[in-house]
C-alpha cells in the first residue's frame, strides 16, 4: 500500500503520523487498499477548525471520507468511522449478491420441454 500523508497548516509529528498510519493499515484486513491519500487540514477561520480527508484507491470503486471537528484526532476518528461503515456496507452488499446469485433458480428456456 502506498500511503500519502499531506499536512496543511498542521505540524507533522511522528506521534500523529504513526497513529494515522496505524489506523489506515487496520483497514487493510477488510479491503485491499492500493493507495491511501490522507489530508490533515487546519483552517483557522473555520469552526470547527480541523478537517480530515481520506481517499482510498481500491479495486472497484474508490472510498472517500471527510469530517470536521475541534481536534485533528477527533476529525480523523470520524473519517475512520465513515470508512469502516462504507467498507462494511460494500462487503455485505457483495456477499448478499453472491448469495442471491447462488440461490436463484435455474430458469428454463421458453421452448424447452418438460
């Protein structure tokens, strides 16, 4: 997985960066992630001032999430919750489609004799 972490008006610290990396790597067990683009932003003129954005490049549709809060960790935790919900929902939908296809009766062609 390629991990790209961008800071805008936020000082990059090893503690914060490793925590973010650990959170993103935790999603790898539920869905293949080829690339993770993460933006941590502080906008002094906005309230709440902190915003986190994540774009996960995956096989099939990509996964996006964005959230705001009064601390960068809280904003990122909201993003992680959105990502987990989206990934879980998509996995459940795929599983349901597989089950439906397996349970579908085999249809006979119109002209077939019994």
